[in-house]
C-alpha cells in the first residue's frame, strides 16, 4: 500500500453554497448532495470498523497495519468533518437528509460480535467510492462549471478514497474473512447503496422543484446510463470484485496520484502515516 497522507483542505465552507452549484445542473447537484449526506455517518462506521478490526489482530501482526490504519482513520475523519460543513450549507436550501437516520439505524444493526462483517461492509463501500472516484477524476469536465472550492472538495475526496481503498479489504483478509461473505456483502451493499442514493437524489430534486424538468431526466440518463455514464463505465470494475483473486490494487489510481501532485497548493499536510 502507498503511504497515506492526512491532509487539511484549504477551502472555505463558511460561506453559502449556490443552489445548483454543479454548473447549474440540477441532477448532478442533487446527486452529489445526496452522496455527501451519507458521508458523516458512513465514514464514522468505516472508522469504527477498521479500528475494531485492527484491535482484533494478534498483537504481533498489528505493527504491519498500524500506519495504514492511522492514515485511513485520519483521512476519513477529515472527510467526515468537511462534508458535515458542506451538508450544513445545502440544508439551507430546504433539503432534508432522510438518508442519514436510516443509514445510522441500519449500520448499528450491522455492528455485531464478528468485526469481519463490518469490515466486509466497509470494503464493499470503499470499492464503490473508489469506482466513483476514478469515474470523476477521469472526467474533470463534469465539474468544469462547479464552484472552484466545491470542485476541489470532490476531487480531493476522490483522490484520497483511491489512496486508502485497500485498508479495510486487507484487514478483512488478515482476519481470515471468507470469500462467500465478502461477495455476499457486496451484493447487499450494492442494492442498499444505489437505492438510498437514488432515493435521496429524488428527494433533493423534489424539494428543489427540479424533479419533473426534462433537463433533469436528460442529465440523469446521460450521467448514469449513457456511454460515459457512471453505471456504464463502472460495471466491469464492479463485477471484478466477485473474482476469487480480486484485490483493490488491481485497479490502479494514477489519476488520484496525479491530482494530488498537481494540486498540492489546495491542501496542507497534517501528517504522513
């Protein structure tokens, strides 16, 4: 695994966010907003899962994972904080986060006695976010009309997701998690994650008054199901997760490394783990 760096993003989220901040596109704005609404509770679950998994390792094996776990926790805690600030801004537009309480109840129920289940859920979600990150980083035009600070926010978050996508997966394997449960949780996470994302996106569009506009549906079809759409482009890489010999490192993250290199002035390094 590459060295994980904890970074503080140098953007101001104290000032209001435009209603259709993503280049005036109501659908893309609602979609990104929906994803952000899930991050604070989701990323806290991931942090807890990785910490608990690390503690469950035999003491002689913990040293090999310590730096990766610290870097993962540092990055996810930073994401959690900054998306909480972003969510507070979009709430001023009358949007209601119906995803968070539903996810909180569901994730609490998933935190059972076997830490490997929470790790499998985390690994599956991390694969999803890594796929989304790669799609976004390879198509910077999607954010070309966005507010500069918000474009930076999403590309920075994407790059760091690509950086730490292996941590939960590697811990799951180190704890001898079986392949059947790994792939079973991915199927479950796929259905739940997509259903919740789409549901919250529709709710956002409804409250925004943009749900029944033709331009909204045209954008949704193009960006999700079109030739360069998220689902179309990502399907093969999503399916790779079910291969017995799959590992997240098989899907590279050079675009993430390049963005972090080219945009070093957008963040301050807090620490390297």
